[in-house]
C-alpha cells in the first residue's frame, strides 16, 4: 500500500523544462524530496510519514500531539504532524528528524550536541525535542533560559536539563550555527 | 540457520554454564545458558548470522569487530550501554569496535517447558546491573582467556606472560596480535576446567568511566526503530475502543458505518478472560477496528456505534475511596497486615513526653509513557513472531504461549528499545489483545493504543493515605513510631497470596524501622475495580513522601534543624540489621545526607530567604538524599536548585548513572507537582497530557547537581533510586518558603489552596 500512494518524482532541471500532463494529488517536499500524495487529502501528515513513507522518526504523540513527539518543521516552525492534514501541505516543504542531518551524514549541530550531552532517555520523544530545539535556534541564535522554558515537549524520562545544556552548547558555539 | 556448533561448556554455578561456540567465518562466540535439570547433553545453539538469531553474548569476528548482546530491555535506563560494557571490560575490548544489539527473548524448549537462554531478562526494576555483575563478567573473562590461549600458541609465549589491551594481545617483546586474527583459533581452544578469574578493579578501563548511550546516533537521526516503527509482513493496523468500566460489558454494537470506511477490513470484539490475573489478559472489554493503515483504522473507530453497560464499579469514585480509607484508619479496626511490630508502641506511648500526628494523601497515578502500548504480531501454524515493547519478555512469552499453545521455542519475541516503561510494561494485556486479534483475522496485526487509552486504561498506582504517629521522650529521643497506610494493593487480582498484598505498598525495612525501639507499621487493604500494577519507585515513592515529610514536621515542632533531627534519628555509623537479610549501613546513609546538605549550603537553612528542604532514603542497599532550594513570588513556585547524592556501590557508567539520577529526580518532581488520576462513576477522568500535566521546562530546575559517592561494593541498580526523596525534599522546602505544609499531592493544587 505504501507504494501506491507515495512516489518520488524527479524534480525538473533548470533549462530543460518539459510540459507535464496535469496529475491529481498533493505535491509537497519532505526532507528535500518531492512527493505526491494521491490518497485521502484529510490524512494527517503523521500517518503519511509513518505508514506511507515509512519515515518513522516522527512519533505518535497523541490525538493533538500533546507531548511533542510528532513535531516536524514547516517553514522553520515546529508543528505537530498529526494536526496537519495533507491538503494543508500542498507545495509546502516539511523537514522531519531524518532531514536534519546533511546529505553526507554530517549531523546538525543540535543532533551532535544531544549526543555530546547524552541528552537521551528512552529516546522516543527525542526527535520532537530536536525539532523544537532547531526551530528555536533558527528563530533566535542565542536563546536564553526563558526561551528554552517555552518548549512544548513533555517527557517522564527527565532529559530536560540535558536538553537545555545541548541547546545552550549550540548557542555558545559560533562555528555551529544552524 | 544455525551457523555455530556447540563445543563445550564450563559450569559457572549450579544453574548456569558458560558456553563457547565456533561461529560462522571463524568467529568466536561466548554465551551463558541455564543449566539443564540433569546436565543433559547441550542443546543446539541458536547462533546464527542473522542478528535476531544471535544466541550468545559475545561474537568476535575475523575483522576484529565485536558484537555484544544486551539482554535486558532498555526503556531509557541505559542497560543497552552498561551491560555490554561490563562484558567488554572483562574482554579488554576496544569499545570503538563494539556494536551492541538488543538480544530479544532467549527461550529454548526443555521438554515443553521454557528454558531461558539468557537467564534473567527484566528492565527498569533496578535488578539489571546486580544480575549482570553476577554472570556477565564471566562471559567477557572466558572470551579473553580463550583469545590469550590462542595468542600464546601463535607467539610461542606462555599465556600468563601476555597482556591484553583494547582488542589486542601483547607479548613481553612487544609483538601484538589482534583479537580478530585470533578469533578462529580461539574458538578451537579447549576450555579451562574452571571459569577464568575476572579482572581486578585497578585494571578497569571501561567500568567506572563515562560512556554515552550506544543508540544515541540512531535516536537523534530518527533511525532508531521502536516496536511501532517495525514491520512484519503487511500487518493490519488495529485500534481499539475500551469499555469505560473495567468490569462493564458491551450492550449494543453497530459496525456498519465503521466497515464502510475505505480500507477498514474488520471489526472484532475482545473480552477479558475472567480467570486470568491482571496484566495477562485484555484490560477491559474492547472493540477493535482493523484497517490497512492507521488513518483508516482511526477513522473507522470514530464511526463505531457502541453502547456500554457498566458493571458494579459504576459507583466508585476516587474521592469516596479516599474517604473510605480515612474512615478505615479512624475506626481502630485491625489492620489487614501488621507489617512490622518492634517493641510495644502502645506501652511506650503512655510514657511519651510529646506526641506527633499527621496524615498524608497521595493520588492515583498513571504511567504516561511516551510510546503508547502497542504490539506487532504474526502467527503462523507453527510459529509466533512478535515485536513487543516490554520490560519483561519472559512474561510476554507466557501470555503468547497460553493463547497460542505453541511450543516454547516456537515463540519469537523481539524487544527493540522501548519508549518508557515505569512499570507499565511489566504487564502484557496489550500482547494478549494483539494475539487475540491476529487469531481472529489470520493475518499479521499491529495493535496501537491511542494516548487516550493509555491514560484511561492503565494499571495505576493506587492512591493512598498514610497516617503517622510518633512519640519522643523527655530527651527528645524518638521512642515510638506507628505508621498506618491504606491503599488498594498493586498485587490484587494477580494470583498471589492475600498475605502478601501489602508488599507492593510499603516496606518492612523502611526508615525509621530499626532506628526506633517501638516501631509498628500496619497496612489496610482498600478495594477498587480500577486496575493497579507496578509503578516506578513504588512502594518507596509514596512512603518516602509521608515519612520524610513527617520527620520534618517533628523537627519543626521541636524547633530543631531537620538535618540534625535526621542525623540524631540515624545515630552513629554502624551496620544495622533490619531482618530478612537486609542490613542498613548508617554511615553511608548519613554520608549522602551530609553531602547534599553541604552542597546546598544547609548551614543557612534558617536564615535563607529561599526555602531549603532535605530528605534521605535507602533502596535495596543503595542510598540517596536530596536537598532542594525553592523560591516563591506570589503564587509562583520556582525550584531554584536541586542537589542529589547517591551511593550505589561501584559505578558502572558514571554518565549513565548521572542520567538516571537526573531523570528520576525530574520525573519525581514532575509527578509531585501537578498530575493526578481521578475517577467518578467508575470512569477515569483523565484522557491526555492536558488532563494529566507533566512538568514543563519552566517548572523544572535548570540543572540537577549530582554527587556520586565512589565505592567498590557490588553495584546496585539505580533506575528509580532518585525517585523517593525528591518530592519530600520539595515539600519540606516549600514549607520553609511559604509556611504551608503540603500533606496532599499533587503539590501545586494543595499549595495554591492553602496559600
């Protein structure tokens, strides 16, 4: 079923534009790849990512994304993937945790900082912390404690102090600006 | 599939053998297996090249890569890192060349009975490290011994003149041979008559040194595969609606609209098996919608038309249960169990110079694990394959075996990293549900609980009431202590003896047992249809809050420094036997208490404008204390500083221990501040994190200062060690800063009510 509704389309190359026939579906970019969703337009992005694309780094958090484990980046904002219907994402670009690292595998500075600070408990909600942390760092290069206090994520493992240190580590490292 | 050939075994003790196998492509493989009842011939090894079939702990390949299996489920406790490091230490492996794999359940067939290939496999109960210290060191030591014998032959030097370092054997003249090049020969070396000696601590290069989580890179890149992220064939996705009453029944059902949803395949009813204990069957009557994908299943679920009929529990409420508990404690009825009775409290009470009394109330709690209950199952005629996020795969196996009737070794249970356990995943109701559904549809099934179900159908921590009485003599010595606790046991409906229901609720050896000449503790059973089960830190969690708050109250009323009161109650450093083989090391307990006091600046406790609070506790041979500093601005409470000292004996991974201590501290603070489960008309009132709020970053301290007492005693577990003392230290600090004594959790609600 995954193959039916998800397909990777080659992006057109500049200077070599060929007219294409009109096709049904919702076009969007996820982690730089072009996808066309032809299934139910009301399907939440979360289930498209997990069931159709098998991009499982974005986790189920709750019916309203309550604990932040399903956050993704849309236009540099952290948004709960279960609250986004596919129809709302036409021509949008989405970044999931799988898309934070560079294509050559170089980690985003915050991913590296999470490893360096060992800011990991069970790890299930870590992708959500990373996404909201990256969104914060894109909004504010030198976030303070008050900014970090506003992160929406919730977790019982108690990684919060290490997550705080990881974000501060990136903020303090000028070479590591995202 | 079996690439390895069993060679030989050395007896470790009465029950276990070290087992050595020659793996594929010249690999050396060393494992542990349980002893057969009558030392029967060794069974065929489960060893294979497929990771999931790896039937041993250590595998050294010809290229020098070392694969080490982690037997216990890692729910965020760090055992996937710490257990393999114990083996790698004895092996003198190069940690950079070590890959760790989660072993999954190891089970063989012993005449129809299960034989647990890896021994104990339980995560998140504090037992993993002590168990590993008993047997996993031997695995590494044997592998190292075999490699050295092979090196001795190759180099023409006797083995006792060789040394090992980071995956290399080194001769006195400086010649070096790598483990990889020795692996094939080592697998042919005759075994020693006895298990080789383990290393002395002075030569440790991994144990006692910090290591980050082995799964960290996979986790931060989104590549880590939890059970929900794995696939077995094209499984149907099953989502459920549970009856709001655990003892209710389905009165009417109309599935037509649900079945009309595109990609919905089937609707199936599930019923608890009444004769089965809690945790091994369906938790409440349920209706499942099975569909080709999650979105279709969830949509089908909203189209179900169901009418539930309540059971006898429809009159239950958590408020009424608490009043019932209070009435029971006030009635002077005989306790269900007199847990401990030293001296004569009644006689001592008549001689008392002063008496103290207080009652503490703590709410029902949910586990609120990040990854919801789920299970992936594929049933074939002669095999069951499951991916289960469990803390106890052997218990999951028992559920699958009972429902399928398969032979022990026909059940394959994989256990990937688990998204939080906290005791919830010691129960396997969701495994029973998934197996029943797979049986009903005859294709693989992925069961997914929604967040709402996780909150409203849990094996909760029971609410509890503690009534404490204490007496002091004219010299202010604590001469009597009477603790009375009323709660609904987590061991009820689990097939155990009625005499032991108390043991999930309190401990016979908890503070101040053994420190007071007349000490009595009584437990009063309360009844509820709401399921209960193991919960992180229980029974220490609720008892430490009551006891360590009460000691502060006694100190306050006697106009004493609560640190001095505690030290006086503890007395001089000594070994204090508490019965049942438990010995309390008063020196170690005093030490952690003094350490946090010194670090937080306790000498200013009375003059500080902020509130300082302190608490200490002991858990199965480990010692913990918290000191907390709080500030209040109007109604805003700020936790400014938190210091925690722990003494766990030898530390395996200091970075991992730090993470567990910080994590348990923050979890305990979060649990104390706001959340509570309540029920009314027999129905749970909380359905999401919004109703059951875990603490935000802003509510939690920016840092937790951890002091680890160095030690060389046998290591103890630490996954919940720092839970019990955080809440009482907080409440004691809140009293100092606000003059409000919080005797009821959740703390914020009570504080705001009393201000």
